[in-house]
C-alpha cells in the first residue's frame, strides 16, 4: 500500500524553479582565478639563502652541560643589566659559547620562560659581529630577568651589544 501512495503522490520531476537554478556550463569551475604565486615549494627555495637560514646557534656555540654553567657561575665575572644578568668567563675553546637560563622563580610560567630564552638567544645570535670585535673568546651565561617579558627584541639586543662593547673596550 505504501508503494502505491509513493507512486501516486511523489513526483520524480523537478519543478521549473529548480531547473532554472542550475547552471549548465561546459567550463565548470574555471571562473575562479588561478594561483598567481608560485607553489609553496618553489617560493621557499627563493627565500632560502645561507644568510637567512642561520637562525639557530650551532651546537658547538652552546653551553649544554650543567658543569659548564656552574664553572661560569663560580669563576666568571657578573654583569647586571636591566633585562639580563650576564656571567662571562674566558673560554677554553677558541669561540664564544652561550648558555641561557630563565628560572621559574624569576620569570614564572613555562611559555614566559621560553619567550625570555628565545629573546636572549636571539640577542646573542644577532650580536656575532660585535662579539668578533672582542679580542678574547668567552663562555657566556645569560640569565633572564622578569622585565624582559615586557619588551620586544630591540631593547635586550641593545643592552647585550652595550655589554659586549664595554667588554671590547676594556
């Protein structure tokens, strides 16, 4: 009985308004403009030059072991700054090495400590030219201070370069 009702009362033909709503095109979606930029794989190759890709510190330029940090703290010279406390010790190796710390007590939450460490690492990395003017090579430990969280990179970078300048002059 249900099948007879469906056959009698449900039309399988589309209404005229429905038929007018359809667009018949032979070119489909070609009204959308094509990409004017190169695909991502080709774009990145143009950007990737050696000078732009040195965003990391090589492993040999980092202090990694706790003993190295402790040695610099115990025997090194301490320089207080507004955004960082710097400890330096003449290096046993022939290059500048850096270690960065941001304590939970001094800075706070993990994401804040991570940002502080990023800023200090970047300050060191961008100051390579200034570091080359220093006659002697040093092991550096940079301790972040809470005031670092409220500024952009320019201020800690300027402070670090000032510290390096004083070291080179004296």
